C-alpha cells in the first residue's frame, strides 16, 4: 500500500490518507536525510541499538528523520542550529549534543556559528550550560583534523548599555522596554544585566545573525519547558526579525523529537496565543 | 517513646499518633524492601555514604523504603516501572536509573518490559532521553550473565494512523480527539505525529500493557514538572485504562523521593483537579 | 570612554550612566572576586576557554563575578550556599558544582555545611540529586588533604512529627498548616512525609541555620523553574526567618548566571507577588 493508492479509498482528503505513507518510503527518506546530517553512509543509530532496541533505531530514522525533519519549512542548517541550542540548554543529552554539533558542521554551519549558538544558551540556561556545551564542541572540533577555527575575541566591551538597548528594541520592540520597566521597582540590576549582558554582550556579537538567534531561543525555551513567558516574548521576537509563523510552528514541532511531545504541545499553545495577539 | 505510648497522650487519633512509628521498625521494614529491590543483603547506599553522609543512607532506607514505598497501594513491580520511567525521562540521575533498572529486573519486570518503559519515555521526554536510558540498560543487562533478552522487532510499520487513533481513544476517550482537533489549524503535523508516532508506533507496541504505560506516564510527567496539561490528560488516561484514584495518588506521591516534594505536590494538585472533573 | 565621562552627556542620571562602568574595572573587580572563590591566582576559566571561546571566559569574569556577584547584598558565603544548592538540584552541571563546592569551602563554608546544603536538596529535587551531589562533594573533599571532616550522625530518629511540625511553623507560619490540611482529603501520607521527612528529618538537622536553608530553597526553586507554588511559599519562608526583601531579590537575580535569565525573571515575578501579599 502506498499513500497514493490509500487516498483513493478515502471519501475526502482525511489526515489519515495524507499521513499513511509507505513505510519504506519514510525509512528511505529518513536514511537519506540522516546520512546528510550524520555524514555516514550507515547511520550508527541503526547498529548501536541492534542488540537492545532495533525498533528505536528504525523509528529514529523513519519518524525522526523521515517525517519530523523531512519537510522544507526550515533548512537543515536552521534545524541543526535549533537542535544544538536546545540540547545544549537542556544539559541532559551530551552524546546527542555531540552528534548534532557534528551534524551542524556537516550541513554547513560554521564552527564559529556553533560556538555562537552555544554562547547564546548562556542567556537562557545559564553559564554552566554554555561551558558544558563548549566542552562537547571542543571534542567535536578536535576530532575533525581539517577543521579551521579561530576563536573570536570581539573586543566589544564598551557602550554595552546603548548597544544592548538597540538590540533589544530590534528583537522585542516595545515589549522589551516593558520587561525592563517592570523590573525597575524590584530588581533594577536584573533589568540592567538583561540589557548589558544578554543583549549588549551576547545578542550583539557578530558571527550569528539575529534570526538564527531567535530561532535558537524559541527552540530552547520550548525544550526547557520552564520559560513560558520568555517563549512568548521570543516567538514575537522571531516574527519581528523576519521569521514566519510557519517557521515558528516548525521549530516548535521539531522539539517533539528532542524534548518530547509535551514540550512541543505547550510550545504550540504559546504560539497560538502570540499569533492571536498579533492578529488583534 | 514509641508510637503506642505517644498515641495515648493524644486526645484523638491525630496524624502524629498514626505516623510516629518506632524508628527501628521503619528502618527494618525499609531494609527488607531495599533488599528485595536491590538484590543485596547489605544495601550499598549504607556503606557508600558512611564517610560523608551516613544519615542520608539511613534516611534512604527508613524514609524512602520504610515509608514512601512501604505500602501495598502499588506492587513493587508497578513502583519500579514508574521509577525507571521517571529517572529515564529526567536524564539527571544515571546511577540511580542503573540501580532501578536492576531493581525492576529483581522484582520481576522482564528485560523486554524495561526496554519498553524506556522507549515509552521517547514520547514524553524526547528521543535522546530514551537513547541514553538504553545505554544504561545495556550496561545493566550486560552485567547479568544469566539474563536472556531477545530484542523485539515489531515489524508493525503500516496502518499507523488507524492503530494510533484507536489507541488514543482507548487511553484518552474524547479528550484525545480534542487535542488533535485543536492542532488542526496551527500545527496539523504535530497532531499527526502524536497519533502515528506516539500512539501508533509506541503505545501500540506489545510487551507493555496499557495500564503500565499510563502509570509510567503519570510518574514521569510528575517528575519532569514541565508537562502540567499532559499530566492531567494522563491522570484521566490511567483512570480510563483501569487505574484507581489510589494508584494515581500513590505513584505521584512516590515521585517525592525521586524528583522532590514540589513535583509531588504539584502532581497531587493536578490529580485533585482531574478527580473533581470526573465527579462533575 | 569611562562611566564618569559618559554620564556628563546624559540629561539625567539614566540607568545607562550608572551602568556603563569602565570595562577593565569590571574585569579587575571580577578577577579579584573569582580569585577569592576559586582560590587560584589565575582562574582556570580564562585559560580553558582560550582555544574555543575566550570571550565566554572574559564575560564569566567581568559579568559573572564583576557584576552579578559584585555587590554586598549577600555575603560570599551566602552566595556559595545558594549556588551549591541550585547546581546540585539542577543535576546538569557537575563540573560547576565541583567548582562551587570548592568555592564554598574557600570562602568559609564548612565541609559539614556543604553536606547539609546537599542533603537539603533531597527535599526539593529528590534523593538522587542529593546522592549525586555527595559524589561530587566526596571528590572535592578528597582532593583537599588538609580538610577535616567528620560526618554527623544526628541520632535524631524519634518525635519526627512534633519536631517537623514545629519547624514547619517556624518557616511557614500558618501557610504550612494550609498545605498539609489541603492534602488531608487526597494524599494524607504526602502531607505526613513533608512534616516528618522534609521538616522533621532534614530541616531540623543541626549544622545549617534556618536562614541558610531558606536561602538555598529560594535559590534552587528559582533555578529549577518547576516549583512555582513552592518558590512563593519559601520566599515567604526566607522573610519569616530573618531574610530581607533585598536578599530575596539578590539570590533570585544571582540565579540568572547559573540557570539563565528566564529562571531569574520568573523568580522575580514570584517575589513581586509575595511582597504584594505581605503589604496587604
């Protein structure tokens, strides 16, 4: 049975009809994509699980790569940026973070961009998350003898407040001002750190474009599941810097594979709220 | 002072009277249970903490095993399924996951069931959580020379949508339909993945009964603390597939030991809401 | 440009003027503090990141130590107690937990207090979190040949209910009673465990004063991000046992560095609610 035959038996274009693709087709599509990301002819996940749970290897290929990642609503490059950000922020998946740092490099993310994505997680998941992510990145870089990477020292240490304020306005519009203003009576230093460190030091760094930063932020806030207000702010942010609603939904959906369906479902609920706000 | 003497001083049967059991009795009861789970005459937790925090070893026995797990509202088998699910989903407790995979096997959970519980976590905590859980299970299985385990390849790769839809109805009744319907306008693929992957691929697998799956789901959603709407759905689900309210409360309470009291308290609050909904 | 010059260009004392300190000054201030905490003339974080992300090393010094921790609203001792509690509860930052266990010892927290802080996390993040924290502490203690540490065996195994109830009243006032009462109809054992284990066994232990316990609790509930109701209860708790509002806000703000800005922002929102409740 293939999906074309199947759909002729349905009285209308039901989700089932659209969905029930031929299995081998899903698996082959997944295999092709996983080869591109993993850089191996025979993905390790198939063999490494053969003795204990071969079905999970198969499902990782046919569901994970053959379905979840198998549409062109995001580029592979965007997908790997989002995944590295989420796994680094979660801090519970070092082997998979390693795999996807390599995956990012395999699909054209530069080493400098990988490092920027990891530094970016410091804002949302804390400095330890970024430090531990860099440990994994160093190993990955070290295992690629041909890799050329020169660390950036931005030297940008002044005018952090002005720079941060401008960047915050670019991402959040007036919503950012409101957050900072609301902190003034209770935790003014925290508001200042957001401007100076988060936006002045980190967001203003060259080497990762603003849309990628917001994509990473939406991905990791969805995956963490503990940052609901911030997820809403940065869904707005991603839309503000050129992302589309389709991209927002797609990166949130992708997190089902890396952080589970509850994370993705709660992320979609946040997106629905934000879209409704913008429609008003 | 022992509890019998204590209760004579109380004017009524107060919680204190019922609660203040003789300490040695608690410790002995815990030791007996921990021997059953750990499979050792002398639990390692007592000796391994002797040099740094012997009290934590003692409390693990007398509180953890002597009180928290020392009632028959759940079988030991159910408790270990719940604990393996929660620790695997949390991803922060590899040594304890190892201990409880052994514990599950010691109290009669089969290796195939252990693997199914771990695969089940892929739905709720992401594929990395399941992959890392399998790494621990492989080590545990390898250290038991007599263990016989043949991995299952279900071969079930077709009719995922129909199969998933039927399983979702079994677990969630109409509530499941509502979740999927609510996604149709914003993230229809996510709805389809829930049916096809979560319920068609994972929940439909043989080797773990539906009530155990829902028990595992309630345990891990409680432990994660980031899946409040899904916890409510699956408290309904556990009740729908034959679980009792007593079992719901007990598995949530058990999580106090593995994920802390806030997780358990917030889980009980969710249970209260669900019970009230069902009473209306 | 230094901050004095900068402020002359502003029409009033704007946050920017107050904020834009000279960079070298921030770095030097951070270096001094980090030397105190890390016990090394040349902090390892500068050299270990030189090949991959020197900017993160620099920002850890100039932002993390030069700004975030560089005020006297909390003592270094209080800060390290809070950080050890948070990192231990998170369970995703073993290298940083190790660093801050050493840091705590370097600024005058005793080994026995470090162990008490770790045991305290069992209540809020589960027994596995405490067990894994002790593994790190054992390594840290072992690497300090001069360290003298004799584990405490409290021997306090009776009258847990009475002792716990008294301690709960001390921390929570009537709010604690309300939590326990609300559990009576649905999960009375959980209520009893909170009194007997959390407050009778753990909170009542000697070796860590009650204010430090509440400071640790506010820190770790903020960092976890999954314990919103409990965070509010223990912001009240910290204020009840002698903490100030300034200390509450400061320890929550500090968590921005260890668990990210969303954690700190959501913590401040909780503090605002609690302060408003107390003002009514």
